[in-house]
C-alpha cells in the first residue's frame, strides 16, 4: 500500500500537468461545443495563465490551450474583455493566431489556439545556440515583414496590440510563418486583474510615452515595440533592458539623451516628468546599433530602425509606410499577400 502511494507521488512529481503541481492544472479540457483536448505539456506561462500543448481527442490534431484565470476577488472578467474576445474571434489574417475554440466558466476562460512550435524568443535562442547560418538579414526581413503586416491589419481595424514582444510573436517551424498572439487581450488586461504569475511584466518593449504616463496612446506604441524587436534581432539581445519603469526610461535616455521639448513636444507636461531626471548626452541609436550588432546589416536596415525608434510617437513611421520601405524589397514570405490584401 505504501509502495503504491510512493509511486503515485513520484508520478505526480514527474508529470508537469499533475494536479499536485498546481490546482490550476488541467487533466482534460472539454469545450462547450463538446470537443475534447488532452494536455501533453505546459508550453509557457503568460501573465494571466498557463498555455498547454494539447491534442484534440477525435482528430489527433495538436493545438495550444490558454487557460486564463479569473480574479474571483474582484470583478472577474470585465465585460469589455468578452466584447474584445468576440471581436478578435472575427479577425482573420494569416499572421494572426486563430482562436479555434473558446469556453467560459466562473473561474476560467479557455482559448484553443492553433499551435506554433516557437515564439520569437525561443526561436532566436534555438538558432543562436545552433549557430545556424539561416539567422541572417533575410531571416530578419521575413520575420519583421510578417509582424508589420499583421500589426498593419490590427491598426487598420483600430486595434492596438499594446504588448508586442518576442514572447507574443509565435513562429511555425520550417517556413517561419509568424502568428501574432495575445493581441487585444493586453488592452483588456492592462489595468484590471492581478497577474497570474509573479513574473515581472516585461518593460523592455514599452514606449517611452507610456513610462511618462501618457494616457491617449496611439499606434506609435506598437511601432516602438516592433522597433525594439527589430533592433534585438540584429543585436541578438534586447535593446533597452530596464528593471523598473523609471530604469526603462533611463535606459532609453542613455541612448537618445535626456528628453527635452525638441525631441518630445509636451515633455514637461507628461504626468511622470521630473525636472530632476539625470542628464545624458545622446549617444545616437545608429552608433549604439553599429557598436553592438551581431548580424550583418545594411543602410536600409539602419534607416528603417531609426524611423521606428523615434521618441516623439507622432513622428514614428507607420506600418503602412514600413511595408513599402526599401529594406523589404524582394522579401520572400510564406504568405501570398497579394491574395490576402485583395480579400480585405
Ligand atoms: P501568452 O500567455 O500568450 O503570453 O503565452 C505564454 C507562452 O506560451 C508564449 O510565450 C509561448 O511560448 C507559449 N504559447 C502561447 N500560445 C501558443 C501557441 N498557440 N502555440 C505554442 N505556444 C504558445
């Protein structure tokens, strides 16, 4: 009897999905439509829940299920979230993750999503570790172009992502097909519910105007995040690594110089402006990238990067303008955009 108990205990410890690892873990997910999914592994922890690799029991297809925990102490799921999910379910683009099933309960929302082997962070780590020669300027072009096409689509539907970062850029194995994930949800979750994990939210892709307390964000917010990822792809490490909002702001200032009314009109009227911010002379983004880049780049790449990472959000390049930037001339993506654009 004791031996059996011990074995059970051991099994529980080895199985990442065992109920002992967390009361939130799932054994089998049944959606209201009746489809069943068996969990295979934990893929990642997001801010508000875990993501599982699952297999649909009837078709054996692989999916990802994101289980979002409601905050029972407060108001649970805001009605705006429900509205937003409903809108997102209607949005279809080859570079935006597809929600295939959706289920609600008092405690959770479960989203079944198409499965992607990598997110951009995991893919970069994987290629860097293998010293893979396919990690070159063309790879960066293909990845960036798809991110920009997806974000352009969101912006044209008046949706801001607000949390673009490598962990939210999913990539299929083989052809590097990009799928933006978590779009819109970040908007819903930006203020209300308590983070599910204790992990610190990544600030590295956050636009300076956000850190200064600007409330009426524009599409420039997403462009800044895209610019940070673009730079990171060349540097093979994040551009601005802050450990708090103020540190993040200072990391940006150390490259661009302490802001002033010339580079950011209205700077002194931002809620978190402080006249005692330290003084940094501008180092220049171009110099910073030239000094640290790990991938061969060209002038077009630098020109595009400089147009994305502009301190004044109004002066940042738009997705539409980026799409026709010479950097992307001749880019070969796994999506036939002529067909897609004609459908919209
Ligand atoms: P998220 O909560 O969307 O930030 O997801 C947390 C992590 O789970 C991501 O960084 C990915 O590594 C992984 N993940 C999320 N969605 C998927 C998916 N559809 N396919 C594979 N992995 C995913």
